[in-house]
C-alpha cells in the first residue's frame, strides 16, 4: 500500500471534474432540471466528449473507473458483466439514465444496469452524481446516479467518425451527424464493435468474443419559441461469449455458452415555457425494453433461460421561477414495470410526486430542500427527504454540503420469482451526508477539491441461504474521502487525477466488521496530456488500485494492481487525425473478480475524421 500513499500525497490531488471550466457548466442530475454546477451542494463529476475522445475510450466503464468514488469490476473481457459501484454501494444501487430514461433492467434479479453494453459511440456527456439522489429520480439511487447524454442537435451541419483496429482482432467504428433546418433539428449516431476477446475463465484455453451494433437518435421540433417536441431513442444489440459451470463437476471452466441482449430506450417530451420562461412545463413518456437470452451451442438453439424486462413512465415536471432568488421544481409520474422469464409474467405500478425548493437568500449562497413520496402497488408508501447547500466565496472557494436519503424498491424478481420471491419485502433505504470544498487558483488554471462522505444502508435485500428466498437481512456502511485536482499550467498541458479512500463495512449478521466484497479501500488515477507545437498530442493514465476481498467472508483476497496506458494523436490537416494507444502497458496480471480473466497488454490504432 506504500505506493498508493506516495502517489496520493505527491503525484496528484485527484480530480472532481474533468475540465477547468466547471464553473460555467450546467448540470441536470442534481435536481432533475438545468442548474449551474456551483449552485448544487452535491458531488458531481462531469465528463465531456472531448475527454472521451482524448482518452480514446471504447467502453465507458473504463473511463468511469478513473473518477473519484467509483469502483468498476468486469467478469472477463469487454462485453462481459460489468458492475459500477459508487462510494462502495452495491452495483444494483447505481441508478443509470440515458437521455433522461431510467435504464436499470427490470428483469435482472437486483434490477441493476450492466455497463458492459455501454460504449462510447453515441455518448456526448456523462454526469456522475455520488451519493443518494432519490427525490428527482426515484428508486435505486442509493449509491448515486450515472447520467448518460447522447449527441444533441447542432445549429449547423456537423459530422464525425472514427475507425480503429487492434489486438484480439478488435474492430471499433463509430460515427455521428447533426444539424437543423427550419423548425426541425436532429442528431444521429451509431457504432459497431467486434473483438475476439479473452477467456472469461482466467485459466481457460479459448477466447470469448463480443459483438455489438448500437445507435442513438434525437429530433427536436420547435413549433414556437416557447413550445417544442423532443423525441429520443437508443438501441443496442449485443452478443457475448461466456464461460460457465458445466456438468458433471460444475466447476468454472471453458464452455460454449453465450448471451444476447437487445436494448431499446425511448423518450418523447413536450416542453412549454410560459410566463416569459418563468414557468417551464414538460410532459413526457419514457420506455425501456430489455430482452436477454442465455444459450449454449452444445445444448441446441433454444435458450437455457431468458429474461424480458420493460418499464413505461408517464411524467409531468414543472420548473417555476417565482422570483430571481426562489425556484420551485415539482413533478408527478406513474411507472409501470413488467418482467417475464418466458413462462410467467409479473408487473406492478408506482405513482410518485416530488418537490424541490431552491433558494438564494444572499448572493453566492444556494440552499436546496426536497421531498418525494412514492406509492407502490407492492409495498405501499415511502417518503424520501434531501437537502444541500453551496457557497462560493470571492476567493474562488466553493463550500458544499448535503444530506440525502435514498431508497431502492424490491425488484419484480425479488418479489415474485417462483420459489425465491418474497412478497412482503420492504424497500432498501439509505441515509447519507457529505461535505466538501473546491478551490480555484492561478487564474482558474488549477481546481482542487476534497469531499468527506458517509452512507448507512438498512433493509438491504439479499438472498437468504437459510430460507432460499430474498429477505431484508443486510446492513452496510460506506464512508471515506475523495480528493481531486485538475491543473493546466500552460495551455498545452493538462494534468488530472483522482484519489478515493472508501471504507466499507458489512453490518449484516454473521459478517459484522468485514469489508464489502470487491471494494478496494484505496485507488489513485493520474492522467496527463501534452500537445507539441506541430500538433502531436501525447498522454497517459496510471491507475493504482489497492487490495480487496472477493467474498463476504473476506477469505478470498484480490491483490492490488497498477495499470498504465499511453496514447498519441496526430492531426493531418483540419479534419483528419491518426491516433493510437497501449493499454496495460506493463502487462500487469491481475483479477478484479476471482477466477475471471482480465486483458493483458494490448495495442490499438485508428483514424478520426470531423466535418464542422
């Protein structure tokens, strides 16, 4: 652990934001409406398209792993089950939005989102809110919220694209176009990924490949300056080779199993601004539809098992600016959830209402209070509270603090699954607080931050081996420290980093005092990018991750590891660029899930084109 402490102390204060311009950023994840980043007391990391392209990212989970408070594990190579945990919470307690649509899988046992299928092709911006945020977004936001935003329409015609090839016979291509004409504007993006991959089983002899087609689109129609229609869609079709536990030994081994997934997410919203923009109204319909099949080529063409999940949401949101110093956000929605395992179908509805009061009593100080009430067909009512404050001093110091409650409703699988379900389950609940400070200096060329946090989770649902059913038997705690730094001493050099200390504790009967599985206590990420006078950009990222345990009993240790990647990009004229990178440059051999393989040293190169 010595090298972690040295890096944390000497190499970097890590980064809370990915760029130096966060002061002028607008965030929507904190309150559900557009808000200046400096007026929220919650911890939000912003990742823009420039950073995605600079890091040459394919799987967005790899980029999230370099942000404060985020832990990522993958069960093998790219395309295999990928879990993102915020501040030590369960991966099923991370709420994920794509263009405002909740995309957590209603058919999954824990209702979590599998980040394996989330590629960078269509993504324009990411907001990562750390800590519970159930008031504007509802169930599952116990650990926090990851808000994915795809490409938006532009005023003029723009297009971009890239193609790259590398180790493991990996081919990745993506492209997008956006523009407007008259009252109509739109954007369309798409991507394709194919790779032979690695063996999911760490000691396996055959590779497990992955393939995905994906696209997103958005159309806006401005009927009048204060009335517009907004339609969005996201689609992904994936196939992943797997390893499993074949008979007769049922030990982990190479198999011919594979899974397929088809995901469709859609949004249609009508926006009306009244009273000179002081009353903004949105009526919206959202849909998420996920089909997953698991198959075995050795067993024939029929699925071994399948899951079908679907959610539909009908929402009203009002944003009322009664005075310049007072803002009220109100909302109401009804969500219908459906799940089928191919033989039985289950569904339930949730009706919700919420309100937020955002007040600026004096200059530079913003206070927010919020409340939400959910009425669920299965478990009745639940009330959630939240409050936060932000103050920006003339010295460039911003102080933040927040208290938030989160809840996670039982999934349809946990409630109704034959043999395993328990219909009397109660929601998981959490209480969390954090305090932090951000300091700008050197003419905004340096931004440093620190955040302290703590979260207690109760009634956590887990599988009870005594009854072979799901029960509210688990309790957990997460607390720690996040540090951040972004430094641009000169225009051609940017240094960013993150340090996280996450102390998790299992407080469930029989495991009290143990660390939660797959949560390293310490992690450091440092990135640097430099542009030479003739245009060549050179960069690198180093991640140092500490030890962790793979199981609740803390008997299986996962050793810490160091990952380094290096990248370069050379512009050829104004519209073309060549780029390449080395991942895991020092060929580190490590595991983030026991007995599952990880990618060793790999080389990739590509070409990028842009028309503005």
